[in-house]
C-alpha cells in the first residue's frame, strides 16, 4: 500500500481584501427610532451614517445594499452615498482587523457626534 503525501501548508500573510466603509444616510433616517436610541447625544449638525465591513469592493457592497441583496434595512431605505473621506485611508486590511476596525470606526464617529448605525 502506497503512502499518501500531504501537501505542505504554507502560512502566508493574511490577505488584505477586506474593507470598512461609511454610508451617508438621508436626513429622514434621523427620525428612525433605532437611530435615535443608539445616538442620544449626537451633534444635530452632523449626519446619520452607517458603518460596515465587506470583502467586496465598497462600491459593489453599497449597490448590493440599495438593491436589497444582503442589505441593512437602514441603508436600503435611507442610504444616499458612500463617504470615502471617512474610510478610504483605512483600507484594505485582513478580515480580523476589519472586524475590529468596523467597531472602532463606529465608536470614533459616534464620539465625533455622528448618528451611527451598524458597526457591530
């Protein structure tokens, strides 16, 4: 009986293809109770935003939200456009970093006065 050879496992650097993103939500989103509850001390001069993470290009992910494919309810209903100035400098990153960065970015934006949803 012949012995099977196993392929060598090469541990490589994590792939940098995950991204965090921020979507501007319309002013109507500020009337949504879930956003009001999560952001009691928001700055009334700053908009509502959604923070997310994806392995897709962020523009494709935004299109998916708007088309109802694996979409967040608030982005499908109130999403206006991406806000690359708030996230572009952070991308790309490995999955594990993106998971943490999504939470951190949401917390940072909330601390700056944005009404934030997502980012969990």
